[in-house]
C-alpha cells in the first residue's frame, strides 16, 4: 500500500512491517520490490538514499532456503547493479541461477547489451529462441501423439497446423515445416495429403538444416551449415515409405507409385 503522503512515509511503513515479520522472506522481497519500483519510475525524490536498506532486504531474501525466493532476490539485485552500471556485481548474482535456466541466458544477453558486447548478446538471445522452439516443438509433438492414440484426428490436425506455423515463424526450413503434418495424414490415411506431404519431404530433405542459414540465428556459430547426410536420409525415407503394411492405403494411387519409382 503506497502512501499518498509520499515515499518516506511508505518506507517507514515497510520498515515496521518487516520488523513485525522478520522471517517472512517472500514478504520482505515483495516490500523491497514495491519500494524499488517506485524509485525506478521517479516517485522518490532521493532514490540513492534507500539503496543500502533495500538491498539489505534483497540480501535477506537471497539467503532463503526456497530456491524460488532466492531467484527473485537475485534477479532484483541483478537489476539494481545493472542500472548502476556495476556489471561485475550484476553478473555475480546470475550465479544463483542454473546454467540450464533460460532466465540466466536472457539476463546474460541483457548484460552484454548494456556492456556493448552486441555480438555476444545476440548469440545468447538467438540460442534462447532456438532452444525455446525445440521445447515447444517437443510439447506439440507429445500432444499430437496422445491425440492420435485417442483417435482424435481433429485435435491432432489442429495441433499439427500450429506446429507447422511455429516452424515457419522460427524459420526452421521447408522440411521441418512439412514434417509436422506427417503423422497426422498417415493416421488419417488421407491419400492425397499423404502424397503431398511425402512429396514435399523428399523434395526438401536438403533443407533440414536451413535454419542454420537463417538471419534469425546469424550470430550462432553452427558447425555444419549443409546437411552431409541428405542423400542417405532420402534413401532411408524411401525405404520407409515403401513399407506396404504402413502405407497399404496408398496402393493403387498412381501418383504415389510414380513418386516412389522416381527415387
């Protein structure tokens, strides 16, 4: 509750609240954030006057056993020192985050931007984008598999269409876009759509690594830009598509027979 009488009045209220609840670190962090945010938006005449006390409250929360509270406090201290231009101290508080935590990578990107380390910043942020695509792709894939197991082809197609759009937005290349619909059209035994999807897959095998050429990831240093196994992959795909049991519903469809014969 922010006092209409000004920042100092609210600050005194916060001091009293924390005295009453000295062991409630989530409350302490929340109170500190409330006071800090008002300083950031200019609702405090002498903002530096409160640095020591507010940061001491963040440090109290930082020592909590609850990792969630630790992360909140560490993120607040990171933000404080970043605003002050003390980049060494800002980076110190990122050590409270796991190297696998996307938030740590995001904050490092932010830190590098502030330090004018533009190339390093973009590389960090682009890696986050690529990693998030992988996570989202896996999540959609799991939901599609479950929908197909339940014979819910309508939901599976809906999800696959979203997955297709996602591959386009993240510039994953034509092959990866087309592959999103494969399991759905096969489960539906949709002859025309199966032909269309498989034709696109075979024609675009060499684009499977095209995301590495995308402007969206231009700061990431990929090992191989080209797919050295494109022809081998194409042969394996053809062998799978020639499985008469899995694709029995395609028998008699002339364009299908012609397509497989082409390869």
